[in-house]
């Protein structure tokens, strides 16, 4: 029986995507750019957008190759950082892909937390390719809780992205029951004021844990970083002291 072919690293797709972006940029610039009234301006936009999607698919293939390869963080003996979030927060929709540019928020999170270990996460069931960022493992509906608990116990750090899905609230409860305060961090990102207040209220009523109030970002932050929405709460991390009192650390301006 022949061995299965190794997974694609996505390099060809990434090169093709960059080529399309460059081609579109050249057409766009030759047609006059923003100040031009040449209809070829719009022709240049098409390969740039297509290039972003091709490049993003190449990155997804690269993420898959890393997760299943011989040096996968999922199989080595090094400690990991477990990332728990609602699947709806993954960069998967058209808008999220376009706004992610060349680096997703999850990739930036993985880079920031690398001193603590490689970022690992549960993958969305049925997805053909993972989102670039955390190395994803997969589990059935009956297995995922056991997988989460096993990884939680061995992780150097557990990062839970604030949200309001039922599964996420269960994960918060398990983290509070299993971990020491120093090993748990709550990541607040791209979350509306009402959604954060709901999350904080549920954590308080279910587990008796008070989370800090978080205001909206100042106008200057929304001007500097287009990803920040004045209708959302400030992005950042909630960490815990030894008595489980919580402190909020806002993300620095990009």
C-alpha cells in the first residue's frame, strides 16, 4: 500500500496570491488609483481581492501541514497554551478574511503568547482547513469535553476568549475548578459592550466571580487601528490574582 502524500505547505498558493495582489496593484496604480476616473481602476481591485483569498487559503494549508506534520505542537512533549473560543470568532467569513490582511488576530495572539508555549485549540467540526493561528485538534461531539479537560490540565496557560456560547461558559467553569488563578487569562477582543456585560453577568451569577468593567476605546485608538470599533469594549486581557480578583490589561495601540 502506498503512503499518503504529505499535506501541501501552501507555498504555491501564497506565492500566487501575492502575485495577484501585486498585479492588481500595478493595474490600479497605472489607471490613476484613488484620484483616477479610469474604469481600469476597478479591474485592478479584482485581482487584489482574489489574491487575498488565494493567499489566505495558502496560509490555511500551511497551518494544516504544521498541525499534522512530524514537528506538530499537538504531538510534542513541550507545554502548550490552550486557546478556547466560540467557533463564530474564527476568521472564516468573507469580511473577516479581507480585514485580516496578511496576519489574522489569532496569529498575532499566538506570536504574543509564544514565550508560554505554542497555541493549540479545538478545531471546528467539518472544516476542511484550519484558520491560521493555533494548531487545531479535532474531536467529536462526545469527545470534546474530555479533550478540553486533558489539554487544560497540561497547559502552561489557558486563554479563553470572552463570548456567550453555552460551551464556552462550561469551559470557563472547568477552568475555574481546575486551574490556579495564574494559569487562566480571559481574552477580550472585538466584543460589543452588551455582549461583554452579558458574559460578565453570567460568570458572576454562575460562578460568583466578578469581572472588571471595561469601557470603550478612545477615539484616537479607533483612528490608529481600523479594527477597533467605538461600539465595542476595549480589547485586552483579564488576568487573576491569587484570590481570584480580576484585573484588566488593555492591548497596546497597534
